[in-house]
């Protein structure tokens, strides 16, 4: 079981690391110029590790059924399918961005917070359309779940399919031009000075969410191990509830922050973060 546990944790955490890179969570600047390449490398490694765990679970199927472990092959096949989808999408993104860069290198656009305006809008359809000054610009774009996010400066447009500032800040945007006056933001570098209370709270929540995401597969494997050994896992479930509510609340609050039409969803996510602490308290009682 140890090998299956290790493969599961490695595969899951590599995916988490990939998303931390895509959403500019990790400290440092060097990786922000290589986001697409790192996404492909990490998704490939995750898929290989996840597939290895799945194959091992098939090989040890009888033992897994005997001890009534959660990590049977049908359970791991769901994760393997997810890793495979992320791997395929990473290849597609790598190819499309490389095509866009055949004649154009990365464009670095540095703007002060007064030079541009960010627009976020929640759409209840699968179609995302953008109009600039009543002029149709783009449609059918792939964004985060039903959130169109873009910045306007002058007559130019910067699209945010992934990482985006929560509000206007002094920043440098690493972009790829996808058509005249339209750029896709690969990552951005925060150039703003000073630290506000909101910024400190945001960094703390981001740090907590990152840690909990990385620890989630470890907690799951630990729960399974305790159960196999005949121990009680009832109290551990409180940690799982805390994890799920805090992570979903944190990710949701970032997604719907200052999004037109998504205010109620933002506060629902904040409520989830607050309520998650109840399960943490119950666990330590």
C-alpha cells in the first residue's frame, strides 16, 4: 500500500503545484516567463505518477479488497482520468501558445494602476463575449468557470484566462498577442509598493489554501491507513470537512471577488471559510 500512497500523493501534489504556478502563487519571478512549459512538465509527471498508482492498485486488487482500503482501482481510475485530461489540455495549450509565438515573442506590458481598468463579469451561459466601447471584440473564449476577466488600457485588451490581479495594481504583465491589440496574460508581476491589511489577509489565506491543498492527499492516505489498522477515523473526518470548506471558500472568494453578478457567491464563499473553523475546533476538542 505504501507505493500506492506515495504515487497518489506525488501525482496530486504535482497538479496542485502546477496550478500554484499558473495562478502566480509561488514566490519569485523566474517561473512567470515559463508558465506554459512548466505546466506541460508537471502535468506529464503527474499523469505518469497517477497512472503508476492505478496500475499498482490493479496488481494488488485482492489485498486492497481484503483490507477494505479506499484506494481500489476504480477509485484511482477517476483521478487518473483527471490527470490525463489535464495532460491533454496542457499539450493543447503548449501547442497553441507556441503557434502564436512563431512570429511574436512574449510581450511584457508594464502599467501603473491608473493606466488600466479591470472588468470581471459572471456569465450564466457557456458563452463568453467581450465588447469594448460597444464594439464587438471577441467571443467563445475559455475562462475560469463562467467568469470573463480582462483589462482595458487605451484601445488595447489584456485577457486573463488564469492568474489575474484582484484589483488594479502597479504590475508587469507577461503576455502573448493573439490578435491586433488583444493580448493573453500568461502571468503577471506585482510591482505595487507597501502592504495593506487586505493584502496581508489575502496572502495569509492564499498560503493556508496552498498548504491545505498540498496536504489533502496526505490526509486522505493517513485516514485510509488508520482505517486499515483498525483505528477510529470519526474525528479525522472533521479535518476533511475543514479542508473542503476552507479550500472551496478560499478559491471561490478569489474567483468571484469584484465580479459583476457574483457578489452573493463571494459572500457565500467567505461564509464557508468562517464556518470551516468550527470543524477545526471540534477536531482539537
